């Protein structure tokens, strides 16, 4: 669940900013973000945020936003799996709308190439190094077969033994096993460490969007640096998470403090 909460925060901040919009269900007024390609049948952990919100509202009603709860949950999730921690800036307010179209356009996808990924992060004020360090969150968590089938069957920059192993639970047929899961980092999938970067250097990145970070391109040296120095990875990851948490927050009288995270007041 730690990986899910970190990812949920990421997917929130990349669409409209860190405003809790990803938590909103569809309404007659708008189609929300949860069914966009990068989110559909993929993002998880909303019930954890709902439970936290309910507990907070019971003792401190109308004060703490869903956006802040989600940001805190991402930080605590990292710490829980032995990853870095950081001071979370508070005071975000919740959006009163969400956007399927923006989620479709702005969220990075598992099939994208390096320049496409750099461009999407750059539009959010994050540079290539911050993209590489935030991608290091893939040191925990799992991915669905549908997101890596093309890599394990069609790509050549992949360790052959790794590809064969992953094919066992991800059939070639597009109609079979789409939801089957595989760990993004198979050795310590529940511990936040820098083994993700080792995997990339050994051509064992599970997603296409992982392996392009180390494939003879402009981010190779960054990957190699984080593979050598876990303390640098931890420090830079924490700093990048703080910066990401600052993407277009609603503050002051903007937005609202939702009573229920999945619906506007």
C-alpha cells in the first residue's frame, strides 16, 4: 500500500496541482481523473485517505484538507518502507473539480520515451534529474502485465533471463492476464532502496519508461550516480517530493476543505 499512496500523490499533483482532485468521483458536472488511461484500474489507496479524513474530521472538522492528508500519507508511506522522510508543507485546500482530459494529457505513461517523459516533468517545473529520482519510487510496488507486455516480448534492451521470467505470468496474448502483477523491483519490492537503479543498469527495468532512463541517453549518468550512492538518492528524492508537493496548490480562500474526499461539499 505504501507504493500506492506515493503514486496517488504523484498522480494528484501532476493534474491541476496538489489539490486532491484525483480523489473525486465523477459527477454530472465533470468526468474526473480516475478513469484516465494512467489511472484506470491502476491507482489505489483512496479508501485509506477516506479513512484518515473521517478520523481527522471527527476531532478537527473542516480544518485539514484531503490534499494535505494525501501529501502526508505519501511521506509516511516512504518512511514506513525504510525510505527517506521530509517536512511536509501544509495549508493546501481541495479542488472543487477534476479533469479527465488533463489527466490523459499530463500523466506520464509506461510506454513513453525519454524525451516525452522529460517534457511532461518539465511542464510541471521538474527537471530531468528530478524525474529520474522520482522514478526511483518504482523501487517498491507492482505493475500490471498490460503495462509491460510490450517490453518483455518486443524490446531488445532487456536481460533475456529477466524477460523469460516475466513472461511466465504475462501471456503474449493481449486478451489474457492483463491484470497480472509483477514487482517493479523484484529483490526487495517492499523496501525503499536504490536497487531500482541497479536493475536499470542491468537492463532489468520492468517498464519501458523505466529502462529509457538508462539506455545510452542523457540520464544515464544520473542513474549511475544513484546506483553508487543511496544517501544521495534519498536526499534528492525527499527534496523532489517537497518540490512536487508545491505544484500549484490551492491556498487561502481558493477551493474548499472537503468533508468527504471523494465528493465536493
